[in-house]
């Protein structure tokens, strides 16, 4: 797949570690210029170095997905720098703050909701406002990293599971809206809205966020497995899209659920 994303600029949130880092490397290997977005400056620089080592190109931007001014500024900056070449957004950033209903901290709950649901929804909104004007024959891509936790229930995971369930349903709403925004042509055919939104629903990955749960490494996927799935979705034929794709470790103990 080397070079198949050449000429495209991709903003990847949560790019300083875990799946975000793996996604930056995977897209860069396919030829995209990657923008590593995170609040962790040191981690973002390490990701940029890994992209360079893989023969790719990357920039780093400071982005707090929970801050509206930050979201707006980064999107505006990238369109100013790259124009219509900035046509990929991958919403990876996510956090987890465990807590049971009898002791969950309100600030933790709100923070998880802000990072995992509100932030990516409104970042996507800012991106859509720009790419809706792409000329005929051009199409942008958004990929939302959700979680299998969006469709399951877990003790001590009210904030995380709730935020991911909200994000999944928001993604479905966006997909429906984009279908309704197709433009009728004079010959009766339709031109799709010039951006598609696809969702990846992964189970456990061997990333820093999962360390708190003590899951043995052999029961989880490497983040590169999911990152390569994101790359595959970006390379899908422009006439098609994948609304939701579940990806699960082969040794996942509770699947099918």
C-alpha cells in the first residue's frame, strides 16, 4: 500500500501514544503526510521521529480535543497550510477513568465524556464545515475510533462505556445526515456529500490506556492491527463506505457477546 495515500494530509488525534501513534505510522507508510495531534508534546515528537524512521513525513500540533478554541484553531491552521489536501481526520484520542456508581468522581466522568464523545464530534463538525465545499470528484474521509465498550456493559466503566456508546450513536447520526445531504443532479442521479464517515469498533488493544485493567498481552491486539484497518478504510473505493467495523482479538474471551 506504499504511496496510495500520497498527496493526502491526515490529522490524527491522540497521536502521542498507543493506537494514535500506530495510526500515524501506518498512514505515513502509505504516503500520507501526517499531523500528530495531542496535548502530550514529548510523546508527539516521539511519534514524529517514528514516522521519519519509517520514511514518512509528519508535523506536530498541540490539540486539546475538549477545547473548542483549540479545535477551531488547529482545523483552520491546517486548511491554511495544506488547502484541500487536508482531507483526512482520524479521531483516536480517548481516556478512561474507572469508577463505580457509588464512588464515581463527577470531574472524571465529565472529562471522559469530553474527550471521548464531545471532542471528536465537534472536531468532526469543524472539519465538515470546510470539506463540504470540495469540488465534484473529490471526497474527504473521517474515521472514528469507537470501542467494543460502546455495545457492551462493564462494572466500573460507567464513564468510558457511556461515552463510547454516545460517540457511536453520534457517528450513526452523522452518517444519516450526510446521506440526506446528497445533491440531486439534473439527470436524476445523486452526488454524495463530499466526505464519508466510517467507524472502527475495536476490542482490547495492547496500549498504555489498558495497563490499568491487567489484561494479559496475548489476549489483546497490537495497535498496529487496528491502525492498518483504518488505512484500509481510507483506501476503500469512493463509492462505498463501512458504517461500522468490529475488530476483535482472536483470543478475546468474551466474544461473541
